[in-house]
């Protein structure tokens, strides 16, 4: 299966339930993204910059999509990273991109440049906020498609190996293999 692009993601995002559907989906400006990088003391991957230009943070199902231009603090990336349980994420190279609605987060791990894509996304359980639990997408666009499709219509993501690998073959390049959801 080919890698999805952000046009695919945007069309799915339009269909997701939103807390405030009257608010338009807005992207962050280049200045807002630059300010985030300055605040974090690190650059964000190109794919995340591209995503932020489409969606700067929005309260939608399941637990919101985080960004630097969010209208609500619980989906503002800076706010989430300032919480006591998340303050180590920046030093670890983790950037939260979404919540699951239950207090857990999906983080883009910027330290995994050896993967097929440099924007792999992992699940972090609130009970162990300093550990990556398992990978949920080998790239940011692939993760966002998985997340949104699963929200719109229950799918085999992330634990059904055949379902996930058919759509994201690069996911099996993750190391250690214990970070694959079916091995976690």
C-alpha cells in the first residue's frame, strides 16, 4: 500500500466528530511553528511542519490532535508537554501529536532516524509516561490515517498484525521488535 499524504488525512479529519464543529479546521502559520521550535529548543520534522500547516491543533475524536495553534489548552502541544508527567518528553525527542481520549498519548519520536521514515509515532501509556509502549505508525501520515479510520469505523489497528502490516509494511523495521504492538 502506498504512503498516504496529508490530503488523505485532511479528508478524514473533516469527517471526525469535533467538540466545536462550528470552529474551522485551521493550520498553524510558519511563524507559530517557528516559535514552537524555539520554545522546544529543537526542530520539528518536515512532515510535522506540513501537518501543522493543515491542522494547528483541534479538539476532535478520540482525544484531540495537538498543535502549536490550538484554541484549547488541552490540545496545545506546549501545554501538554509542560505537564509534570511529560516534562522529559522534549529531552527524549518525543513530540506528542494526539491523545487517545483516556489520558494516553501518541508521540512522534524524533530520535528514530534509522527507520524508513524519520517520523515514526508511538503510543505512551499514562501509567508509564517515560516509556514508549509500542509503535502505531511508521510515519506521521500513516499514523493519522490509522487513527482516524479507526475512529470512524473500528479497524484492526494497532494490534492486528496482518491488517497493520498490509497497510504499513515499514512498521516492521522498528527496533527492538518488542515495540511492535503484537509483541508488546
